[in-house]
């Protein structure tokens, strides 16, 4: 049933309690899913940047923690940087042939 249908009808105390208990079961699950959506990528980013992955736990502090983590990652020197792949390096040219002798 939709919440709008519940709100249109006069709900008894028992119906309100059942609705609240149902919401109390789903809200922690949604919160854990939301935390995982933010925390897991932050964990891998910190690990790839050479920082302790535990630094990603700053994301658990609402809004301020994520902002602090972004500033740390943005302005710190990353200890691990990907090495640029070596591009094709041409071999040095062979020495030029000696000039032709003058014609008489």
C-alpha cells in the first residue's frame, strides 16, 4: 500500500505502530547500504593513493568527514603514482655515410 492511502484514512493506534515498526526495520538497512556506497570507493581510493584505507572512515562523519577526506586527497602528495607507460623511443640514427670523393 502507498503511504498516501494511509494518510488519507484515519489510522488507528495499532496501524500507526505497525507502520512505524516496519519503517524501523527498513531504515537501518537503507542507512547501511548508503554507508557502503560511500565508504567502499573511499577505501579503494585511499589505498590506491598510498594512504591508510582507514582514513576513509572519515566519511562516517556526516558531510564534514567527506569534505575533510576530499581536501586531504586533493592537496597531499600521493605516495603511489602510476608510472607513465614508456612510449616508443626511436633508436638514434646511424652515422651518415661518408661524403662522396670529389669528381676530377
